[in-house]
C-alpha cells in the first residue's frame, strides 16, 4: 500500500457511504488507487448487503437450486420454471422494508414496482402479485398509519399497473413496531420465445437507456436499506423513491414488444443503485465492459453531478444491450408509449465500467470489483443456542392454569372455550384480512380462480395473451401461489421454524390441489454482525435448505434484508423476529378441479388428515402457538417439529383427493390450531359443523388450539366416503380421523368431546362478525 | 358483430373484454389504439377499465382529448352502441355522453369485491337477456365509482328511466340512488362501474355479466 497516498476521504465520509474501514482498503487494492467521490458511492451501494449478499452468500450456497422444472435459478432478475405446454413462469420476491418504515405509501408502492420490473425484464408478463406484510400492534397509532399507508401503496401501484394482487399474509406483532416488513412477490408468464437475461455481449453493441427520466430521488436507497433504522432515518426521506405505475404499465407493454423483435441482447432493471448496479451487473455477467455517457441520460432536474446520476433510484427505468443497427426500430417502440429511449453507451471489450460526464471520465472501475469480486464475511456461528432460546425451550404445558370442559381460568377470570375461540378469531393475525385485500384489484386479467380469503393459496389460470410467442390450445393449467412465514416459530427455534415455513407453504398449495414446484425466499433478519442475529440467520438457512430438498422445491432466487432493527430512544437496538418468508409456486394441472376452504353441503363428512387429536406432543404443541401469545401472553416453548414424511404423505393424499373429486373443501391447521381451522371453514361457507372428538389424555386447550402435525381439515360428500376412507387407510394408516359433519347454512359450530360434552357452541353469524370486523374495528379507532 | 376496444395508455381491462368478445363469444374484435381515428368497421365501441393516462388530473379527464375520441363521438351520433366499463364510464361522463360524474368512494378506499345489482331495465339493447328486476352479482374494482349528479339531473335520469343497474343491498361506494350503471336517453350508450367482462366465463365462477354482451348479439341477429 506504500505507493498509495493518504486517503482523500475522512473516515466519516467513508462511513457515510456504508463502507467499513477494511472494505475501503479492499477498494483501494482493487483499483490500485483511491476512488473518487462517485466511485466511492458506487462501491458503497454495490457492496451493500442488498446488492452483494456479503453476509448471507456463504449461507445461501446450501440451498438446492436445480431441478427438472427449473429453467433459470438464482442470479438473474427472477427465477424461471417450466410448467409444460410452453408455459414458463418467472417469479421472485423482494423486500421494501426500510422505505416503507419511513414513507409507507411510496415505500410499498415502489416495492411492487420493483418486483414487477424484475419479472418483465425477463420477457414475462406479470400475472399475479402477492405480499407478505408485518406490522406492530394495531393498538398503536403510528402502526395503524404505517399499515394503512402500506396497503394503500400496494393497491395504488398494482391496481393501476393492471396486475391482480391475489394473495398474501399479514401479521401483527410488537416485534415489528418500528420496522415493518413489506415483501412483494410477483409471478409472470413468459411471453418471449427466449428468456431475456442480463449478461451484456457483443463488443460495440449499443447500450439503450429506456423508461423514465433520472432525478435525485431515491439517492443511495440500497445502502440505506442495509443500515439500522433510527430516529434520524426519517431524515433520509430523499432515499425513498416515488413510483409511477402508469409509466410502468406503458413500460411493460413497450419492453415486451421490444423483446419480441429479438434484437434485445440483454436487459437489466434499474432497481437498487440504478445506473451503477445495472451497468456493473450487465458487464460482469457478460464478462465484458460498458462505456456509458451520463450526458446522454434523460434527466428530470438540472445540475446533477455524476455521484447523483450513478446513485439515483428513480423508478421505471431499464438498461438494454441491443443489436447494432436496430437502434431506431427499438427507440420507435418506446416513443410510441411516450417513454424515454436513448443510446447512452457501448459494450466494450475491457471488463470495466467507464462512466463519462461532460467530456471527461467520471468513474472507471473493473466490473467484477463492483458486482462479483465483492467482500464476503464468513462468520462464526454460536456453538450453543443463545440463552433466550434455551430459556424459552424450558416451558411446558404444566405452566398453564388447569382447564376443564367449562373453560380455563386466566388471571382470576373464567373464560369459556367459546370466549377463547372468539378472542382468537378477533386477533388481527388470525382475523379476516378483507380490509386489506378488498383494496387490491384481485380479478383484473380475468384469470383469478381462487380469490383472496377463499382458499389456502391463490390460483390463477395460465392463459397467454395474444402478444405471446406461445400459443396454448386449452388454457387448462394454472399456478397456485402462497407466501408464508410464522416468524415466532423461527424466533423460538430458527432451524425447526424455518422447516415449518416451507412445510406450511407446500401444505397451502396442496390444499388448493396444486403440486409444489419451486421457492423464492425473502430473508428478513436483524444484524448479522451480532452473534444472536447471525445464529438465527445461519440456523434458519440450514432449515430452509433441508426443507426445500425434502419437498423437492428448489430455490430460484430471492432477496436478503438484514439490519432489520430499530434503535429506541435509549439507543438500544431491538431486532425483529427472524423472518424468512417463503414464496412458493405450484402447478395446477386442471383448473376445473381446484379446491377452496368453504364447506360445500350439509351432511358432508369432515376429516382431519395428519396427526390425530391424541398426537405426538413434539409435533403438535401449544409451544410457540398463537393461543399461548394471544390468551396467555406467553412467548415460549418449542415450535412444533416437522415430520417430513408425514407432511409429504398428507399433502399427496389431499391433492389426490381433490383431483379425484372426493375432497370438496380443504384447509390447513396453522395459527390457532384445529378449532380455528374448523371455524374458518364455517365462516367461509356460512355453514355450521358438528364435531365429535374422541376422549383424549391431552389438555383440552391442546386439543382445540395446538399447532403443527401436518394437519389438513377436509370435507367429503356421502357418496365418496367409502372410496375415500379406504384410500386414507392405505396411504395414511392411522394419521387421519373422522371429525364430524357439515351443518346447514346459518347454523352453528358445535364441538363436543366424548365423556366431556360440549366444548364450543357458537352461531356462524357470531363467528363471522368477530372474524370480519377485527381489523376494521381497530383501524377505525384512529 | 364487430367489437372495437379502445386502448389508451393505462387501459388495463382491454384484453379482458377482448377475451370475452373474441374468445368466448367468437365475435370479430379489434383493439383500437387511442391514436387511430377510423372506427368505420366497428359496430360496438367498448371503452374498457383501467387508468387511462394514469388517471392524472381526474379519472378519464385526459382521455377525452385523445385523437380517437372524435370518432367515438361520430359513432355515438350514428346511434351505434358504446359501452363504457369502469374507467370507460368515467370517460363517457367526462365527454358529456352520459350525465353526472364518478367521484371518490365514500370510504376513500379502492374497493374490489363482488356485489349484487338489480337490473332496472330490460328493454335496452344491453339488458334484454336479463329478467326485469333480476338480481345479478358482478365484480367491482374502483376507487372513484361513487355516482354523483345534481338534483335536476338525477330526477331527469330517474324520470326517463335511464338507470340500468342499481346496487342491491349495501351501497358499496355511496353512489346517489344506488346507481351502478346508466344509459343515455337514446339507449345506445351504456356506462357502468361493475365489470361484466369479469363475470362472463363459467370457469371463473360466474356468467352473470355475459348477458350484457349476448344481449347485443341477439339484437344484431334479429
């Protein structure tokens, strides 16, 4: 280093770009000189966790990423899977947590915009969006404002763009008070013959900038997203981008039309780190260089310096490499949609990113140093689980007050099982999310088969548009999709909890009749620089990897969002629950046989698949359950352990039952356990149910509200019972049980137990009122 | 019967309508770009839902200055059928082809749901395949769907029987007189906030909206 002079930057200036002192030295080593201000900024964003996965890459390596349906795995803008008959699906999940904390509406809106661009950059038309949202308690006024803003932002962008928002999950927990999670997943159907990739090629080929103009908005959002939130973060508001879904709707049409010409060699969305990231990644992936002239870039404000051009995260922009000589033809397509399209650079042989500005070179960096040869931190994992987990694991059911047929006494107050069931239905995490999804257009495009709230997963028919290169004779296939994560499970046991996330996603798909195919994951965690944070991240990744292998659902990409911690007024960091959200897609072979969760007819028989009501206590437990938190205010215990073989068998049986037309409704038991699952089937169908449980050695609250056990509640018509039961006997042995019968419309839900009598008796009206009004009632408190 | 579906930048239900007219009903269908001006080959003009020009300024406000609009007006002068759905209804009111206006929903939120409607008239070219006072369920998806008109206009609408669809049960958006769809006095222009094209495919669970289109075909056949 002796040949290099003293740094022109103060330690504060370097830290302000999100670069650590060691990393600065690495930059100097890669360049052989000190960077200038623009270059320092480029390294700052490209070496952020958001762009280079420096903390998570060693852990992500263990994920299975290949399989017979996987066409494109991790590394491109989105993964692509083969659904047969010329149907190829691009899908991906991405987070916009930090922007949404600061500016909920625009933060969430641009999160949707970004994930949609990832999809259509590949040549796929977006056909569905899902989202996974987490907020603090709705009792808190600020949380209500963030929640309402996020939902409105998602609605604004998706509705205007014209993509149906078909599903998702919403959790409320104090762990997310200052740091909401906003993860959006998009699915697209390939419209171009060739999948459009991002590696630049063809020395001398023009680089085309398309879409919107560049301004100072969203400066350095990627490094902002990789830092802890604090009171001062509110001052970072310029780092939040502003979206224009109308412009993006024009952009998708223009891009797909441009790709159809076959003259676009490569494409890259300008997401995090805008021009810097797109040029560096296209060059690095293609093993070439890009020479780009900032004076050619269309701007929305004057007087910008290279640093600002390079770090701007103005939305709705893309970079193409196109065939030489086809500039005019392609530019014409974008002009027709009133979009910008200018040749701003060239592909060069030397593998560098060279940025010109006003006649001189503003930055010149080896492409690999920005996008591939980036820092990696192999950290030590705690040899033993941390104290908080070991303490929590000591919890047993014996710590709960005693209970009887009449209910349970909690803090001196007697609660009947009816009271408890209603209180759980009124818990925002369990309650109906209608207030949310009613604001999302979930039917545009005319392909939505299972709308939000009706089934355990969304189902969308796969019907190529007239613009598609693929012609499908009978549009009989569909895609089912779900996003899942019970983060309390992951918090209490990251390895087991992560397995449960994948198992639940697969189970949800199976409940609509879909075969699980592939996964996109969004790892939302706290700081990896803290021992507990890294233990959570590493253990959860191990669990995800194992479960994805067990279910044969490879990971095709995703997103990592670390440093999800809020710093309170006293300066204490408060990490979120570790939240590895799994987005899973499944194939529906025949859209004529999909299933939702509503009972269909009075007299149908109700069955429980999976662990019966006198279960294995490690697989079915009140540990980590919603009941324990909502009713007993206790966050403890071990989450239910996943039995992969049982999960696979139960799910296969459920799918086959649906395919053969035996199973008329299916719903898995998750938060709130068996009683809540049954109540939800009643609520969806407006029908009652009579449930007769056998006598049990377990506590009654365990029977009603324990979670886990690979459980699915299904209903079957009388004429199919014989065939169905012999099929169950053959494939599930003892892991199924008859529960009761479906009741009449507007009847009641009655749960009885042999030798105990009635435990629950509530009218469906009452269940519906409680379930439907829980969120709206809290929102209208403000 | 040839359908022409107007495509503005920001339209997003254009393909949904074409799916029904072309793929389900097997009728010749042409997507008409907003810059086109020739509608002479078109029997029925459909202005689809979406967010034309981003709905900036006011829903449907900018679309009225599109080149294709003069041809739509000419089509209207000839007494030929024009159907405006959702954003299309908003554009028709901005153009003055239908009275009143569509303003922000009562609860200020976008609403996507399936709602019951009463068919108020069955003697129009659009509704002759429905039964009088039949209740149907159609999807709605709008943020600005609350029908508003001054007292005189409203009274005139009612007196001349121009209300074609009315929300039955709960009024979802606060529309005056529960109005969901109206026609002009001549009856050749229909504007409606609900989406009949989203309820025209058996596979998606409802065909309650299909009669809006099949009614027209029956007129043409007779």
